[in-house]
């Protein structure tokens, strides 16, 4: 226990000393994060390499305490196991902070670091009751570590947020290690908590230094590794749920970001102002109040996580997980994401089924028009399909031939005309109170007929010319 106290105090003191030194050095070299009045809401340039101070404080605390006590060697197995991969991810972050990396380059670096961790024996061997070193443990571990890295990288958007969330998660794993008498895990995590607490003295609002990628990637990676180690002796069927809960805030944020961008058809790695902390700011909170609120959520999440980890009854664990998911859902609803609200209405309000039916009807129409042998066949396809979209074809001119459609009802909401090449056209009227998808139908019909009509013109029989003798 004395060693744990010394580790915590040493890492805290080192962080207090090294952080302002790194801040002043890199400020003098111009390695700062410039405000943009958009996503970056700070008022003046701030150094962005605080991760170097955190990493140095974390590593140095082990050597200093070991020199004093000499009893850490037997408990540093986990640290040495994680160290090579942690150095790799830290190097990726430092290079990005100093010179900048493209998204795919950072991803390659993260994959290499995750692969090194797997090679070192950090493997998720207990997931939903599946035990053993099967082939799937490697991709699951890599996916988990990538998620943790990028989660903390994305959540690092306000003063003190990533460092504070990381500290809460670290303390949660540390307390769980003490409860399970896992001294090696406790030794590995307590100095990280001390480093982050010391760093927060300069990073909390108003911040004078940022973590940068060197810090956020390292914190996420270390917590991902220690979360796996935490559950390697899990006795519950739900396996990784405890660390998932402990890291749920940043993981939820990255999950929401990916889903939002997918629904909007935006690149996954595109930055935006849709993160959880941005939504709280948009609801009128100050940056400091938003961060304190998220700290409170982290403390509640820590209780859920620790309670789930000590309960060895699968039924009770399932209730805890369901309750946690319900609370998370309420929180997402409070944030008011329009993407999820509309997607939910489409999925559960019948919109998804209607859109699916419309797409299937359009696909059938395109196939029928492609297989039509005559202009009359095309006219019949148009007349039959248009009715499914609430439209009535009143007149059709296809490949130079005219076809009379049905008369439109009185008081039709609007009329439309699909204009084709060489004077061809089709006139439509809308049926009152009809379904959706008419505009989609007209666009698909135009492109399908434009591709098919030239072939029909060539197939039309030419008139026979008789020469009198």
C-alpha cells in the first residue's frame, strides 16, 4: 500500500513540475493550437503537447519509486507488457502534434501499436462468456484498442474534458483492481491517475496547455489495455461490460459521431460540431459547467461499472447493463440529435418500409423498361408503375409515338412533365392524398427512358416505299 501511495504522489508531483515546463518550451517554438471560432473555442493559441508531460511523469514515477522502495519489480509485469505498444502509440501522437498526420496515417500507426499489444499478450480472452485464445481474440482486441484511442482523441474538445474523463476511468480500474486484490493492475494504473490529476491543474478551464494527440491517444490506449487486463479473469458471462461502462462516455461519443456521419453520408474522419460536449454548449451551458456535468456522469458510470464487476450473478449483471443502457438512451435523447430522431421515426413509424417499397418498385420499373420491346410496352409500364407512386400519366409521347393516358382528377395538387429527347415527353398529375416518392419516381423514369428510347427508335419498322412503273 505504501508503494501505491508513493506512486500516486510521485506521478502527481512530476506532472505538476513537467507540465508548465513543456507548456513554456513548446509555446516558444510555436507548437500551439490556434482558435478557429468554430470547433476550437479557446480564445488564444495554446500549446498542444501536454501528452509529453503526462508520458514522462508516468514513466519516471516507476523508476523514482523503485529506487526508493526496491519492491516494484515483482508488480511491474503489466507495465513492461504494455510498454512497447504504448511507446508506439505515443510516437504516433507526438508526430501528429509536431508535424501533422493524415487520418489514414494515424490509423496505420494505431493498428501497429494494437498489433504490438496483441503480440505482447494483451488479448481480450473473455467476451460474453467466450474464453480462450481463439483466432477472434486478435481482431476483437485491435478493434477495442482502436475504439479507445479514437474515443479519447475525439472527446478532447474542451478544457479538462479528456484528461478528467481519463482520470475517472483510471480511478475506476484502480479501485476495481484493489477490490480484486490485483496488485499488478493497481500499480500500473495509480500513477496514471496521479499524472492526470496534476495535468488537470493546468488543463482545466481556462486551460494553458492541451493534451494533444500524444496525450489523448496514449490515455485511450493505456486504458484500453488495462481494461482488457481487468477482465481477463472475469467470472461473469458479460465479460467486457465493466470496462465498457468505465469508458462509456468517450466510446459513446465516438459511436454517435460515426453513426451521425454515416446517416448524413459524410466522411467518417471529418470533424464537426456534433460531439456530446458541443451539444451541451449549444443548449446554453458554459464550457466549465458542461465539463463538470460530464464529470458527474463519469462518477455515476464508475459506480455502475464497479457494481457490475463485483456482482457474479449473471441475472443481476444483466439488469445492471439494461439499466445502464436505459440511462444512456435518456441522455442521448436529451442531447437532441436530429439524425437519430428522424432515423427512429423512419424505422418505427413506417418510413423505412415505405422507402424500401419505393426502391423495390423503382427497381422493378427499370427492369421492365429495359426489357420492353415496343413503345407500347413502355407506355404500359409507365402507366402501371406511376399509379404506385400516386401519379396518373395523362399523355405520353415515347420514341415519337403518342399514347393517351387516363384523365386526371379535378383539383389535382400539381402537374409534372418528364421531358425527353426529340420532343418526347410524359405528362403527369398528382393524385390527392397519395403516398411519397413521386419525385424519386420521376427522376428514375427520366433516366431509364433516356437510356432505352434510342434503342426503340432503331427497332421501329421503316415505311415501305412502292415505285410505280
